[in-house]
């Protein structure tokens, strides 16, 4: 897909979604406690998480194809997954050794440049409205890669007690939304940088060298603002990166812990949100 990193922006093209649902090396504690092999198959209000995300992606008109990256035969045989495969918009692909390697492999498998949405199967509260908002707004940015995030004030206004990890930049604190739009061919450089960061995750000194001592010092002193952080990151990556702050608190509520699962179930049951024709 991305052989020429200097191609112009891809605009007006339908978006392909990469949905990451592979199993972590060594397994996942939350999956084990739920009695399933993969976190993507954990039922939330009776429906596996990955099924809910596939349903949300199918409901977003901007997305033309969904590549579900899993190695779970049981999930692949779920009735709603089989129906989605039959409708022709869903394809199942094998994961690589890490999330970043999976995205790199999926990009390499594409036969033409196209904007790519990357998200995860542990995000059962996503819906077509959130996805459409993110994709429409991100498409307007003059950036190669756009990351969705949620402000702490937005999250706390609806869910004051939920525990999340925040990036403490000068001004508003932000938390991730597991939504990334790779807008242009140059975005492949961000994926390559992500792979290098994953490789060095157990070697803090290497991570620090990749990020830059000056950036780390400013962050530690609370003097790094969002604009400066993105400018510095873009320079390191070799691709222009921007953050899009989302107005939906639920975009920040992926499921990593038992309390996250309980909250997601409560929210979905309050919505009475069961995709049509879906059975647990």
C-alpha cells in the first residue's frame, strides 16, 4: 500500500478499518477470568466485544471494508461474524507477533493507497456516531496520522470515578481512545516508529532516546503542551501527527480491567444496546 511515502493526501476515499483482536503473548488475565481464550471474545451484556465493534464499524457509512485481525476460530464462527463475512464487508486476517507488526503487515497487504482506521476489539462502547464523528473530523486535518483522545473533563463529567491513564500535558489532561486514522501513505512511518517503541518497551533508556531527552524533561516539568508534543513527535516519526479531542466520554472506555467490564455492561444494559440478529 505505502511504497511511496511522499504521495499526496488521499482524500474522499472510503476508509478501511483494521480491527485488532489478537491474543497477547502469555494470554490475558481478564480473558482467563471470563473463561475464554481471547479478550475479544469476552461477552459484554451477552455479546462478545469484537462482535459489538464489528457491528459498529459496519454501521459507519465511511468504512467500506473491515479487516478483523484475530486467531480465534471460535470467534470466527460466531453467527454475527459469519453473517458479516457473508455480506462481503468483513475479512478475517491472521495477527502478527504484536499489534504494530499486525498493522504493518495489513498495510503491506493492501493493493492501493486508502485511508485506514485502526481500532481494537476491546472497545465495545464504540458506535457509528462516534466513528463517523472521528473520521469526518480527522479527514479535515492536515496530518498524516490522527489519534483520537478524550479530555479528562469530558470523561469525568459522565464517569467521575473511572480509572484511566492520562497524559499530563500542560493544560488539559488527555486519555487515549484507541482510534487512529492513517490518512496518507506517509503514515506508515508512524507505524514503523510504533514498532520500534514496542521493541524497546522493556528498555527505558532506549525509549527515552527515541522520544528525546528534551521532550522528556519538558514533560516531567509539566511544560510540554499538546501542540509542542505533536510537533516534536512528528519530527521524530517523519510524519505529521495530530490529536483529535473527542466529545464522547465512552470513546475512552475500552475494557482492560474487571471494573471496566462491569462499567461497560452497565452502560450497554442501560442503552438496551443489542445489535440486531446477534445472539450471545
